[in-house]
C-alpha cells in the first residue's frame, strides 16, 4: 500500500470521526440523537468495512474523551462496530441506494446499538431485560434521530464518499 493511500485513509477517517465527535457533542442536549450511527453506516456503505470500523472505534474514543469514559465505552465500541458489520451486509443488498429503506435501516441500527450497549448493565448485576427496557425511550430517540438524520443527510454524504471512493480506490 502506498504512503499516499495510507495518509489519505487516515485523513478521511480522522475527518469523519471528527464530524461524528462534533455532532455527538453538539447534539448531546437531545438524548440519543446524534449523527455517529449514520456516519458509520454511510462510511461503511461507501468505503467498506475497514473504514466503517475505524470510524466507529475512533468516534467512540474521541467523543467519550469529552463526554466521559466508563465501562460503557467498550459496549459503545461493540455496538457501533456491529452497526458497521450490519451496514457492510446491508451494502450487499439491492436496497442500499434507496433513501426510505436506508432511513429505516438507520433507525433499526439505533435499536441494535442500544441493545448492545445495554449489555453494560450485566457488569453491575442488572437483569438485561429490565436494564434494556429502562433505556428504551433513549434508544427510540436514537432510532428516530437516525431516521431523520439519514433521510436529510445520508444520501448526500453517501454520494460524496462514493465519489471519493471512485476517484481513489480500485476495490470499492
């Protein structure tokens, strides 16, 4: 791999992670509503699983440096990594370009993320079902926020990243 390609990848991952960080911090006043999940979905669809996972991990670590780290950080990394993997699989379907289906997929990914982050409660002896249900309003807010963010920005960002991928990557 060329040095230029590595630098280009690192810069792109840093920019997407910074956008995710900024959006997550700015929108922290709206519980659960933030662009991180949508940015990970679109990154994975346009650039592939490697980039999606890198943005998922870096976004989580960066934003939690500001918002606060704890055991939940590992579960957020798990949740957003699962979103990247699911997005990679979704990208193999004929529906990946459809705005409405993509928006619904983004909402479902918000629920998946919440279900995985709720595993954190097991570390403290909580029953999963009770812990998950207690956080359900937050997860529904996350899902609805994802639907709206994807509907408004998803295809635009996807088009932009696909143009980048076509210009610089042969395997995407």
